[in-house]
C-alpha cells in the first residue's frame, strides 16, 4: 500500500476519532491460517482486512467471531502481491476482487500509486484477471448482479468498471463535487443498494487552505447520473451502508457541537429526509467508528478505534442493541468488515 493511501486512510479515521478513554488492550493471538470459500447455503460470514507484511491479509469469520480463517492463503503466500485494504466476493461466491500490486506484472512502472490495481481471482481455476483501472485502486465491491465493480481510485474518487465492456468511469470525484457543492473533496466509503440501481458514497469536502469543511453522504444512479447530496450542507456523516428495500441508509454521524467528538451510528430515512441516532455508545469501549456494513437490516458490523490499543470489529444488533466485540482475540488492528451473504450454489 502506498504512503499516500496510508495517509488518506489515517486522515479519514481521524475525522471520526472519539475522545473515549480505554485501557490498553492486552496481548492477543493471531487467528488460524486456513483457506475458506463462502459455502452455498451457509450462514453469512464477515470478510475483513488485517495489516501484514504483504500489505493486507484477508480473513473471514462467523457472525459471532468464531472460525477465523485466512482467505486463499496459498494463493497470496509469498512475495508476488502487495495487497490493499478491502476485498469483495462475487455474488455467486466463485471469485474474489482485491486491490494489489502484482510484482510479477509486466505493466509495472515501479510507482506503488500507479501499480495498485484491481484484480479478480477465480476461486475454482486459480486464474487472475487484472482489470484496466486507474492507478491507486483498492477497496473493490461487486454490484449485486455481478456485472460491475465499484472501487476507490487515486486516493480520492469513486469509480466503477463494467466487467462485460471493460469500461471504467469516475462516479464521484473532485470535478463532480465542485459542480454539486462548490468544494473539492475525497471519497472514503461507498455501498451498492440491494438491487444495484443506486450507489451511496461519502465525501469529505475541503474548503480553503485551512482545510475546513465537512463530510456528507451522496446518492447517484448506478451509471453516475442524478448525483445529489442527501444531508443538508454542514451536517457531517460518513460511511454509508444500505438498509433493506433501499429505504434506509445507515451511516456514522458526527456531532456538530464544538468539543463533542463522540460519534454514533445513525439512520437516514430517505423518503422523509430525516436522520436519527440509533446507537448510544457512551459508557462503552467504543471509540471512533469506521467501515460499517449491514446484513438484512438486522446486524451492523463496524470498526471501533479506541484511543489506546488496537482497532476491533464489533457487531451491533439493531433489534436488541446487543454489542459484541468479534476480534478481541486478535493482537493487531482490523479494518473493512463486509458481510458475505450466503451465495447460491454454482453450476
């Protein structure tokens, strides 16, 4: 992962760091090393990223945090790949998309920013396809119908690539943001609606040389048209995740009052244009929050960044309010959790 990408990730986490005091985490052990593939008919698992000497190692685990397994360890083992944050299974569970520098790639220029591209691993044949994406591409996410992959590129923009035509396009970047809100900015996170017709993305707007601004949520059609801001200017929210039936967007809301840096998970009712707080983390170990994802409108997973110790992945039950630390047994920070719903059986 390039220094610029690391800086952007760190800067984004800094936007949502909460001033919550927590004792340093005790030493914890690494999970086992095995090679999973999402099994048809199985319960949903969680795919997540862990920093390692090859960049990022991808893991999956059960919804209760058990059975942690390395994704395709035999394939990624060795010195070929410098992997980037975030990976995504295809809807049928037969392929894995990931951002990486291929040290054996003939395309290489020697610049990590330029050489970080999206690749697709066929889990049945083991073959790898490099997509013709712009440089510094990472955090891919398959559309629900499997026809398109959305990803972050250039450290600041949301792009998509059509897997049939190979055509890539910028969906939300500085040019679009200037036209929409008159400010430059960069995208941190995004999510497909359940039917693939819409994309939601956040953007951190920057106004002037002093770096002031705010972070908001934007919606657009899957072809990039009708891009618009969901929240009123000045209201800050980040990391959108779709709820059921494309009616609710969950996000991390950031308080507007000076000195109050406590963050919570909120829900945006798109029809009513209203935002409401759904969590109350005061008095819990939860620190800054990032990378949320929702399963069937019932369970939210997210990353908590305490002031001391490592980041952890938590699961929050929307019905009961139950809060569970899923990675207390891992002694290194964890990132980018994504639910892997049960894929259909392949041919």
